[in-house]
C-alpha cells in the first residue's frame, strides 16, 4: 500500500468507504458484530495479516500447547509486520479469548496498526488503554483458553462474515471495520477523499438551512456550480494558511 493511500484512508470514514465499494458491486465488506474497545482513537489503517482459529479438539489442544514457541498465536504476534493489522478469525465465538493484553501490548510495541477479531479479548479494559486501535465482539471469559485452537497464519479467512485476504487494506473507525480488496485500495482512497470533500460541503449547506433535494445526491447543476465555487474558496483558505 502506498504511503499516500494510507494517509488518505486515515481521513475518511468507513461509511464513505462502504459507498465507494458498493458502487463497484462490493456489498459485504463491513465486518459484522465488532466494535472498538475504545472510541476516539485515530483511524486504523493497515494491510491484513491473518490468524485463523478452529474449534478445539481437547486431545490436541491442552493448555500446555502455549509452551510451544511455534504456537501459531504466538508466531502471528511475533511476525505481524509493522504497520499491518492482525485480523483474527475466531468463528464469531467469544467464549474463548482471541488474545489478551500481553499479546496486544507486544503487537503495539512491534508497530502493528491494530488488531481485529470477530470473537473477544480477555483483559479488554487493559487493551482499550493501549495506544493501538482494537476491535472485538465482546469480552471473553478469562479461563476459557482452550475452546478453540490457532491453526493458520496469513491465509484467507472469514472475519465477521467478511472474506479477508492477506494484504487487503483494513480501515477501522468508531463505527467499525471495513475491508478493502488490495487491488482497489488506491482508487478507493482517492474516490473517498473526493466524496468526503463533497459531504463536507453538503453538511455546511444543510446546517445553513438548504434542502437535501438535488443536493444529496447531487442532481441539480446549480449545486454542482456552488460546490466548485466552495472548493475554490477552501483551496484559497489553505493557501493563505
């Protein structure tokens, strides 16, 4: 992902991205059932690095498996690239924790852009305080460590009913998390910037008492002309700054 693409995506909303993706026929890119542990953090943007869980089989997943340095959960935390988002397929099951505060802290220190699971975290209050965006369905019971087992790293997964491929661009804000197919990221970012600019114009007009008819969506030429004039005024203001 280009650095300019990352910068653009950090200034747009998941709602705007959903509209841009919908225009291309992609209707199922918003991860269902997850929410930020703490609102008000900067927008999360990063390429997906994935971890997949399956239901545990007790004879293969005793608590002693966590002593193995090659345990997939541990390896995922130690190999997730800087600037990436660790996206976890927990089968929408929050009974067992996808991770806890120590692993999340390690991800943060290593420079991850964030962490997302369609299951849950233990130590959720501590994770919420970290300087890294985090998203889950709900807090997990602290003791249910072995109800699922980590299997695969950086493979295609399903997270909250959305297909996530390694390298897809993940964007998270206070509303939730959007998945942008990697090959569309640059053009979606550019379109979302332009859409956001027009939405800012619309918001200003609506708050000034204008009707939305012909304005949102844009169907009247007079509003198009007003928008172009507004853009010039905004550019002039920036130049003076």
